[in-house]
């Protein structure tokens, strides 16, 4: 008979798989009333400060604000969180090594640990100049090429592939290599600035990153290579986003803009390596990962070159054209199916990622914050940044089960205009579409990460710049912000910084 601890860990494994219970019919009307956006900005809404329901933590606000476990976690589950934290921070080494449980790095890689990209479980910073291996600089370059055959088109259109990788450099550029190997390139980032005039005469300069690749390690880059830079996203609240029902998320989708409001969000669809089914994408800047375990294993493979049961290639993102990389020593363990991180450790990292708690709101009752909330709602921002949900009941995910949460995202893809376009398809997402990122915790970015770089590549140096980069479906809301009186705009920023 399994003991209680073993049963709990079995539940962790089941939780990775995906299908979620729907609400009981009798609850639907009540939940609909609770989650309808408010029109009363005279006081905070009930439970508004608890952004992730009972899982919200109320610990002291400092640099560790994104690193606490779900506040409603039972004591006997805390051990799994703490061990997962240790693996998340582990510095991997190249093979062969005396520490077999920590070897297998690379041969090509971007970071030596998960923590090096998600420093203190927060947001990566945008580099300026030469990209260095630094815990606070975590710019990744996604690579792909246009479809080359009918089969490529079929794979993309069916959700079987997120993008077509470069045949030489793979799906991600690795700018570091283990001893004896050759890094793929040197990455340099510079910026070009464009002024934007606000209605009160203030000029804001928006910066556009310019990526330069030099020292190609495996021959010249293709002329049709598509490159998209990324910084790491904050880790908080991911379990709540995974818990949301697909039905609830897609209830806000309007791909044909039938209501004529100019907003036409849609879901991405991608084949999950975990379930081997095409599912709704939830994670990543273009929602190209369906489950947290998919996201975690893809990061181990692409960022660290660490293989797993879902990504069994011990050479990571290396391609057959990179022969030395393909034949390099690896850390595969025969007892774990010849992979470098076994399922037990992988599930612990996934559990840790699922249960990083969202901090409580600050200053929700401040009159200026409430005034800024009104501006946010009335400017139309909530058309994409959906304020609140209730997660389904799920006994296998007790921390995420039946919680009223306030992530301010619809989890859908939206056309964000030419300014933010990377012109690179990713699953069903086209080159102008991005998933609406959640806003909870955004006001603590400086506290946790030491900077205020926002958007997918960190180009925005503060929240106002991030707003002003919005185009496409968000252009109308952005223009309303441009036209705001100074006081209203400052209150809007106060509201965002209270999240």
C-alpha cells in the first residue's frame, strides 16, 4: 500500500497531464457574476488584494517576493517545493564529471541553471551591448525558417510544430559552449530610439533593439533566417494559469471580431509532448507551450542542453550539421532511460514552478490607485487584460483548486501591430501576434529583478513605454493613454504598480 507521502507525489505526476474538470452547472451563474468586470471604482473589490486567491502570500515585500510557495500549501507538500527550488537553482556542469547527478550541460547552452535566466524567479533584463553570461541578462534568440515544403505547412497548420527550426543552428541560438565545443555566435544588442509626443507635451523615447550576430560557429546564417529575441518571464502564478479551464479562456476569443470592437483574440494550438495531443497553448510569449511540464522540459533542453523523457536528445538543440556537438560526451544515465534529468527531478521542478506564489496587492484602497484602475478599465485595457477568473475544482491541485484570481490576462493571441512584430510564425501565432501577459506582480519588478524592462525583448524601460509600444488591436487603448491628462496617466501607472 502506498503511504500518504507517496500518494501525494503521485498526484504531482498526474497534475502534469492536462485535462481539467469543468464547473458544475449550478455554479456557473454565480461565477459569471463574480468575474464580471466592475464598474464601481469608489473602493476595492472584495478579495481584490488576494491576487491568487488563498495561494497569495502576504510576506514582507523584498527581493524574495516572487520566491515563496503557495500560501495555502499543506505542510507535507512543502518538501517537494523546497527540493524543486534546489534543482531550479542547481548549476549544471559538462560531462564527464564526478557529480553524475549534475552533469550533462550543453554541449551548447544559454545558461547553467534555471535561476540564471529567472533570477530570483523574476523577469530577465534586456542587454545593452555585448550579451554576457550574467544572471540578470537573459536574452534568448528564437530561430526558425519559412516552411520549405508541403509537409512543413501541414505540420504548422495542424499544431504539430511550433516553428520550422534552422537546419544548422536549430530552434534557438546558444551563445555558450562547453570546453572543446564552439558557441553558435556572438550576440550584440544596440538600440534605435523614436520619439512619441504625449498630449501634455511630454516626449517619450521608445527604443527598438537591433540584434547583430557575429562569429558564426557553423557557417554563415541563412538569408531567410527569422530571429526573435526573448527575455525570461516572471515565474509567479503559473500554476493558476495552467489550472484555468480551456472553455473559460476561449470564451473571450473572438477571432473574426464579430462584436466589432477591434479586438479579435484567439488561442494558439500546439502539440503537447506530454500528452501527445494538440492542446491550447498557455505559456511562452506566443503561447506555444501547452502545459507547465512542456515549458519546463523545453527550457531544460533549449536553454541548458539537458535532456529528459520529453526531450531525449542528449545533445540538446544541436543539429546533425554540428557533428562535434552531436558526438560530445553526455550525462545520460542508463537507469533513467539515458537522459540527463530524470522524471522524478523534472516533476519536482514542475511542482516548484506551479506553486510560486503571487504576492498580495499593495495600496488597493488608495484613492489615486482606484482612479488609475478606472482609467485602465475605461481606456479599454481589460479587453485583453481580463481582470479575474475562478479556477475549477481539482483535488489533484489543491493549491489551485477553486480560487478567485486576478491575473489581468485573457491568455489569448492578439495582433500587436508592426512595432512589436517579429515577423516569425510560432504555432498558430503569426508574426504580429503575442499572448497577453499577466500583470500580477508587475509593480514589484524593480524590487525583485532590479530593473523595469518590459515586453518580450525588454525594449520598454518602464510601464509607460510598454503601453506606448502597443499597436494593432491595442492601438485604440494606447491612443487613449496618449491623450490622457497628466494626472490620469500618473494614476494609471500607480494602479499598475500596485499589482
